[in-house]
């Protein structure tokens, strides 16, 4: 395996996810801390900054790139998901403060591809010759209407369900992944299994982490999500959205939720304190579980997602046009997203490549994961990626997802009934869509 790990086996990865605060105005800077555009420092090195969110798996790659490019120094800065995208929008609007490379999640890529003037057109730097690296829909999702390509795809979020074997055993549920997968061919069956679990659950351990996280997985399987292909918001008129909302909040009322807000400090603590037994598990979630649940290696496992297929997440690397080192930033973004590097990231963190050729590589398709009880994550997630039917993402999909999350959180906090929260969600979405 190119990551240096034994073939077919992923070792326990130490180190917490990088979730620091975004530094305002963190554009291209020299290694002596000079302001953006101040030129190279005395040592002649160019500092390339990356603004990312969460753990995208790149940190181990920087030293390799710097060794091959001694004139380059790489600085990664990370922030919380919503903060990152909100700050990026502000940096683009003011034409200052963006990093040399900015990560963008699939929930926000449609919003930013509508502003191609703020980004470097990667097609002008050889991207068209690299097009076949990626799943076709992944390439198209970051393609602006004027033909500009604003981003190189990193990962995709093919879905599975991660679960705690020990907590299932204590609740009298099956523990082997094939038997667990058979428990929930669809979401109704998943919530029925949740009722059985809840009736005999270990103290303090709910069935799932929080309503919005399960809801996101359910929505990720729908043919039509928050938008139709004409960019019309259809949340109020798409019955499948309301059905998923009602299903998950009925499970909350039945005591199945730990009522934790995804990516919050309390949610991180929830892993360590065994506060939930299942979590909707796009491939990138594996890194989060490892980071936060170190004491439970071997107790976590990976089963099929109810309903089969679907996608949640996946990201892109973009190069803002305001950068002072465009050529060098484009080269780094292309290198970080190349198949060879995506294989390394998958081997180290379980973050699933979006580059098609990697799926048939033995170090990908045969990969098992020691932390997750030797689960065959290569087979599980590459199958999910191949079968994935992409859902159209409109320009404010990320903000709409946030409005729905906030509404469900209000229900879980006891501040509103599901109907009251839904009414406010629709009003919030109307404001977003103006």
C-alpha cells in the first residue's frame, strides 16, 4: 500500500480532527508572516495556505510535497463547517482574505460555481486533460455554466451505517455486520430496530446520535432533494422531504435520539462517552469516529445503510482568483486530488476517493479497517460509490440543510413541536431563497 501500511489493513490512526478557529484574512502569506501579496520572504519560499473544514486527510501529504518542491511551504487552517463556508463567501465578496486553496463541500459547491469570476478557471491550467480522473457527476458538479471548472474533487460520501457491536449485544440485537444489515432493509425497519434497542438499551446510550444527521442520510438517497434541476426550491412541495422529517422526529419522540448536534463539542464527547449506538456513516465519518472514539477500537463496525446507496458530502479544492500564487496553488490542488494521493488518504483515514481508477486498485477495493472490526470498507464504499445516483444540488443547498438542522434541533431541545419547527423552517428557507 502506498501509504506504507500493511496491504489490506488499516491501522488505528491517532490524532484528533483539526477543528481550530478560522483565522480572518488568511490569504497568501510569506513564511515570515507578511501580508497577502507582500512577495516571497527572505528565504525565497512561497507559502501556500489552505482553508479547510474538519479533517480532510491531507496533513500527512504536505511534507512529501514540500520535499519535492523545496521552494514551497504549506500551511493548513481549519474551521467548523458552516463558519468556513460563511467566511469564504465574505472573503470572495470583499476580494480579500481568501486562502490560496479553499475547500468547498458538495452542499455549497453549487452556490460558489455560480460565482466563477471569483475563482481560477482550472480548465485554463490543464484541468480538461485531467477530467477523466473523476466520476462524471463529480466533475460536472463544480463546473460553472460558462464552462469554467472551479474545483478539483477530493472525496465522495457514499453511505453506510456505523454501529457499536458491544452496545448492540447488551441490547439483545445481532452484532455481526451481515445480520445487522439485514435488520434494516429500509428506514422504517431501521426505526423499528431502534424501538427494540431502546427497550433494552444500556444506560445513557441512545440508538442514534441526533435527528439532523439521520435526516441528512435519508435525504441523500432521494431522487430529488431540496431543488429541482431548474434551481427551484422544492422543500415545501417534495413529500419525501416531509416524510423523512416526520419519521426521524417520531423516533426522537420515542427516545431513540441522543439529541446531539453534529460536529459540536457535545457530539464529539458523545463518541467518547458511548452516548449512541449507530451513526449514519458516509466514508468521511470514519475519520471522525477514529478521532473521537479512540477507546472503542474494534467495537465499532460498518453495516449497510437502510434503503441502500445515497450520498452525503464530499468536497472540492478551489483556487480563488484573488490569490498571489495561482500557478503554485493550482499545481498543489491537482497533486492533492490526484489518484495516488486519494489512495493514500483512503488508506490512512478511510476518506473515499472520487477518482474512478482507484476503485479497482487492490489497496482500495481490498482494504479492511482494524478500528472497525476489520470491516471491508474498500468493498463497502467503492460499491456505494459505483451505485450512487447523484442528486442535483441547487445554489443554496448547504444553507437549506442548515435551516432544517436548526429546526430539528429546536424540536430535540423541546422548544418547538415538529409542526411548529416545520413552519419556521419553511419561512427560513423562503428568506434564504430570496
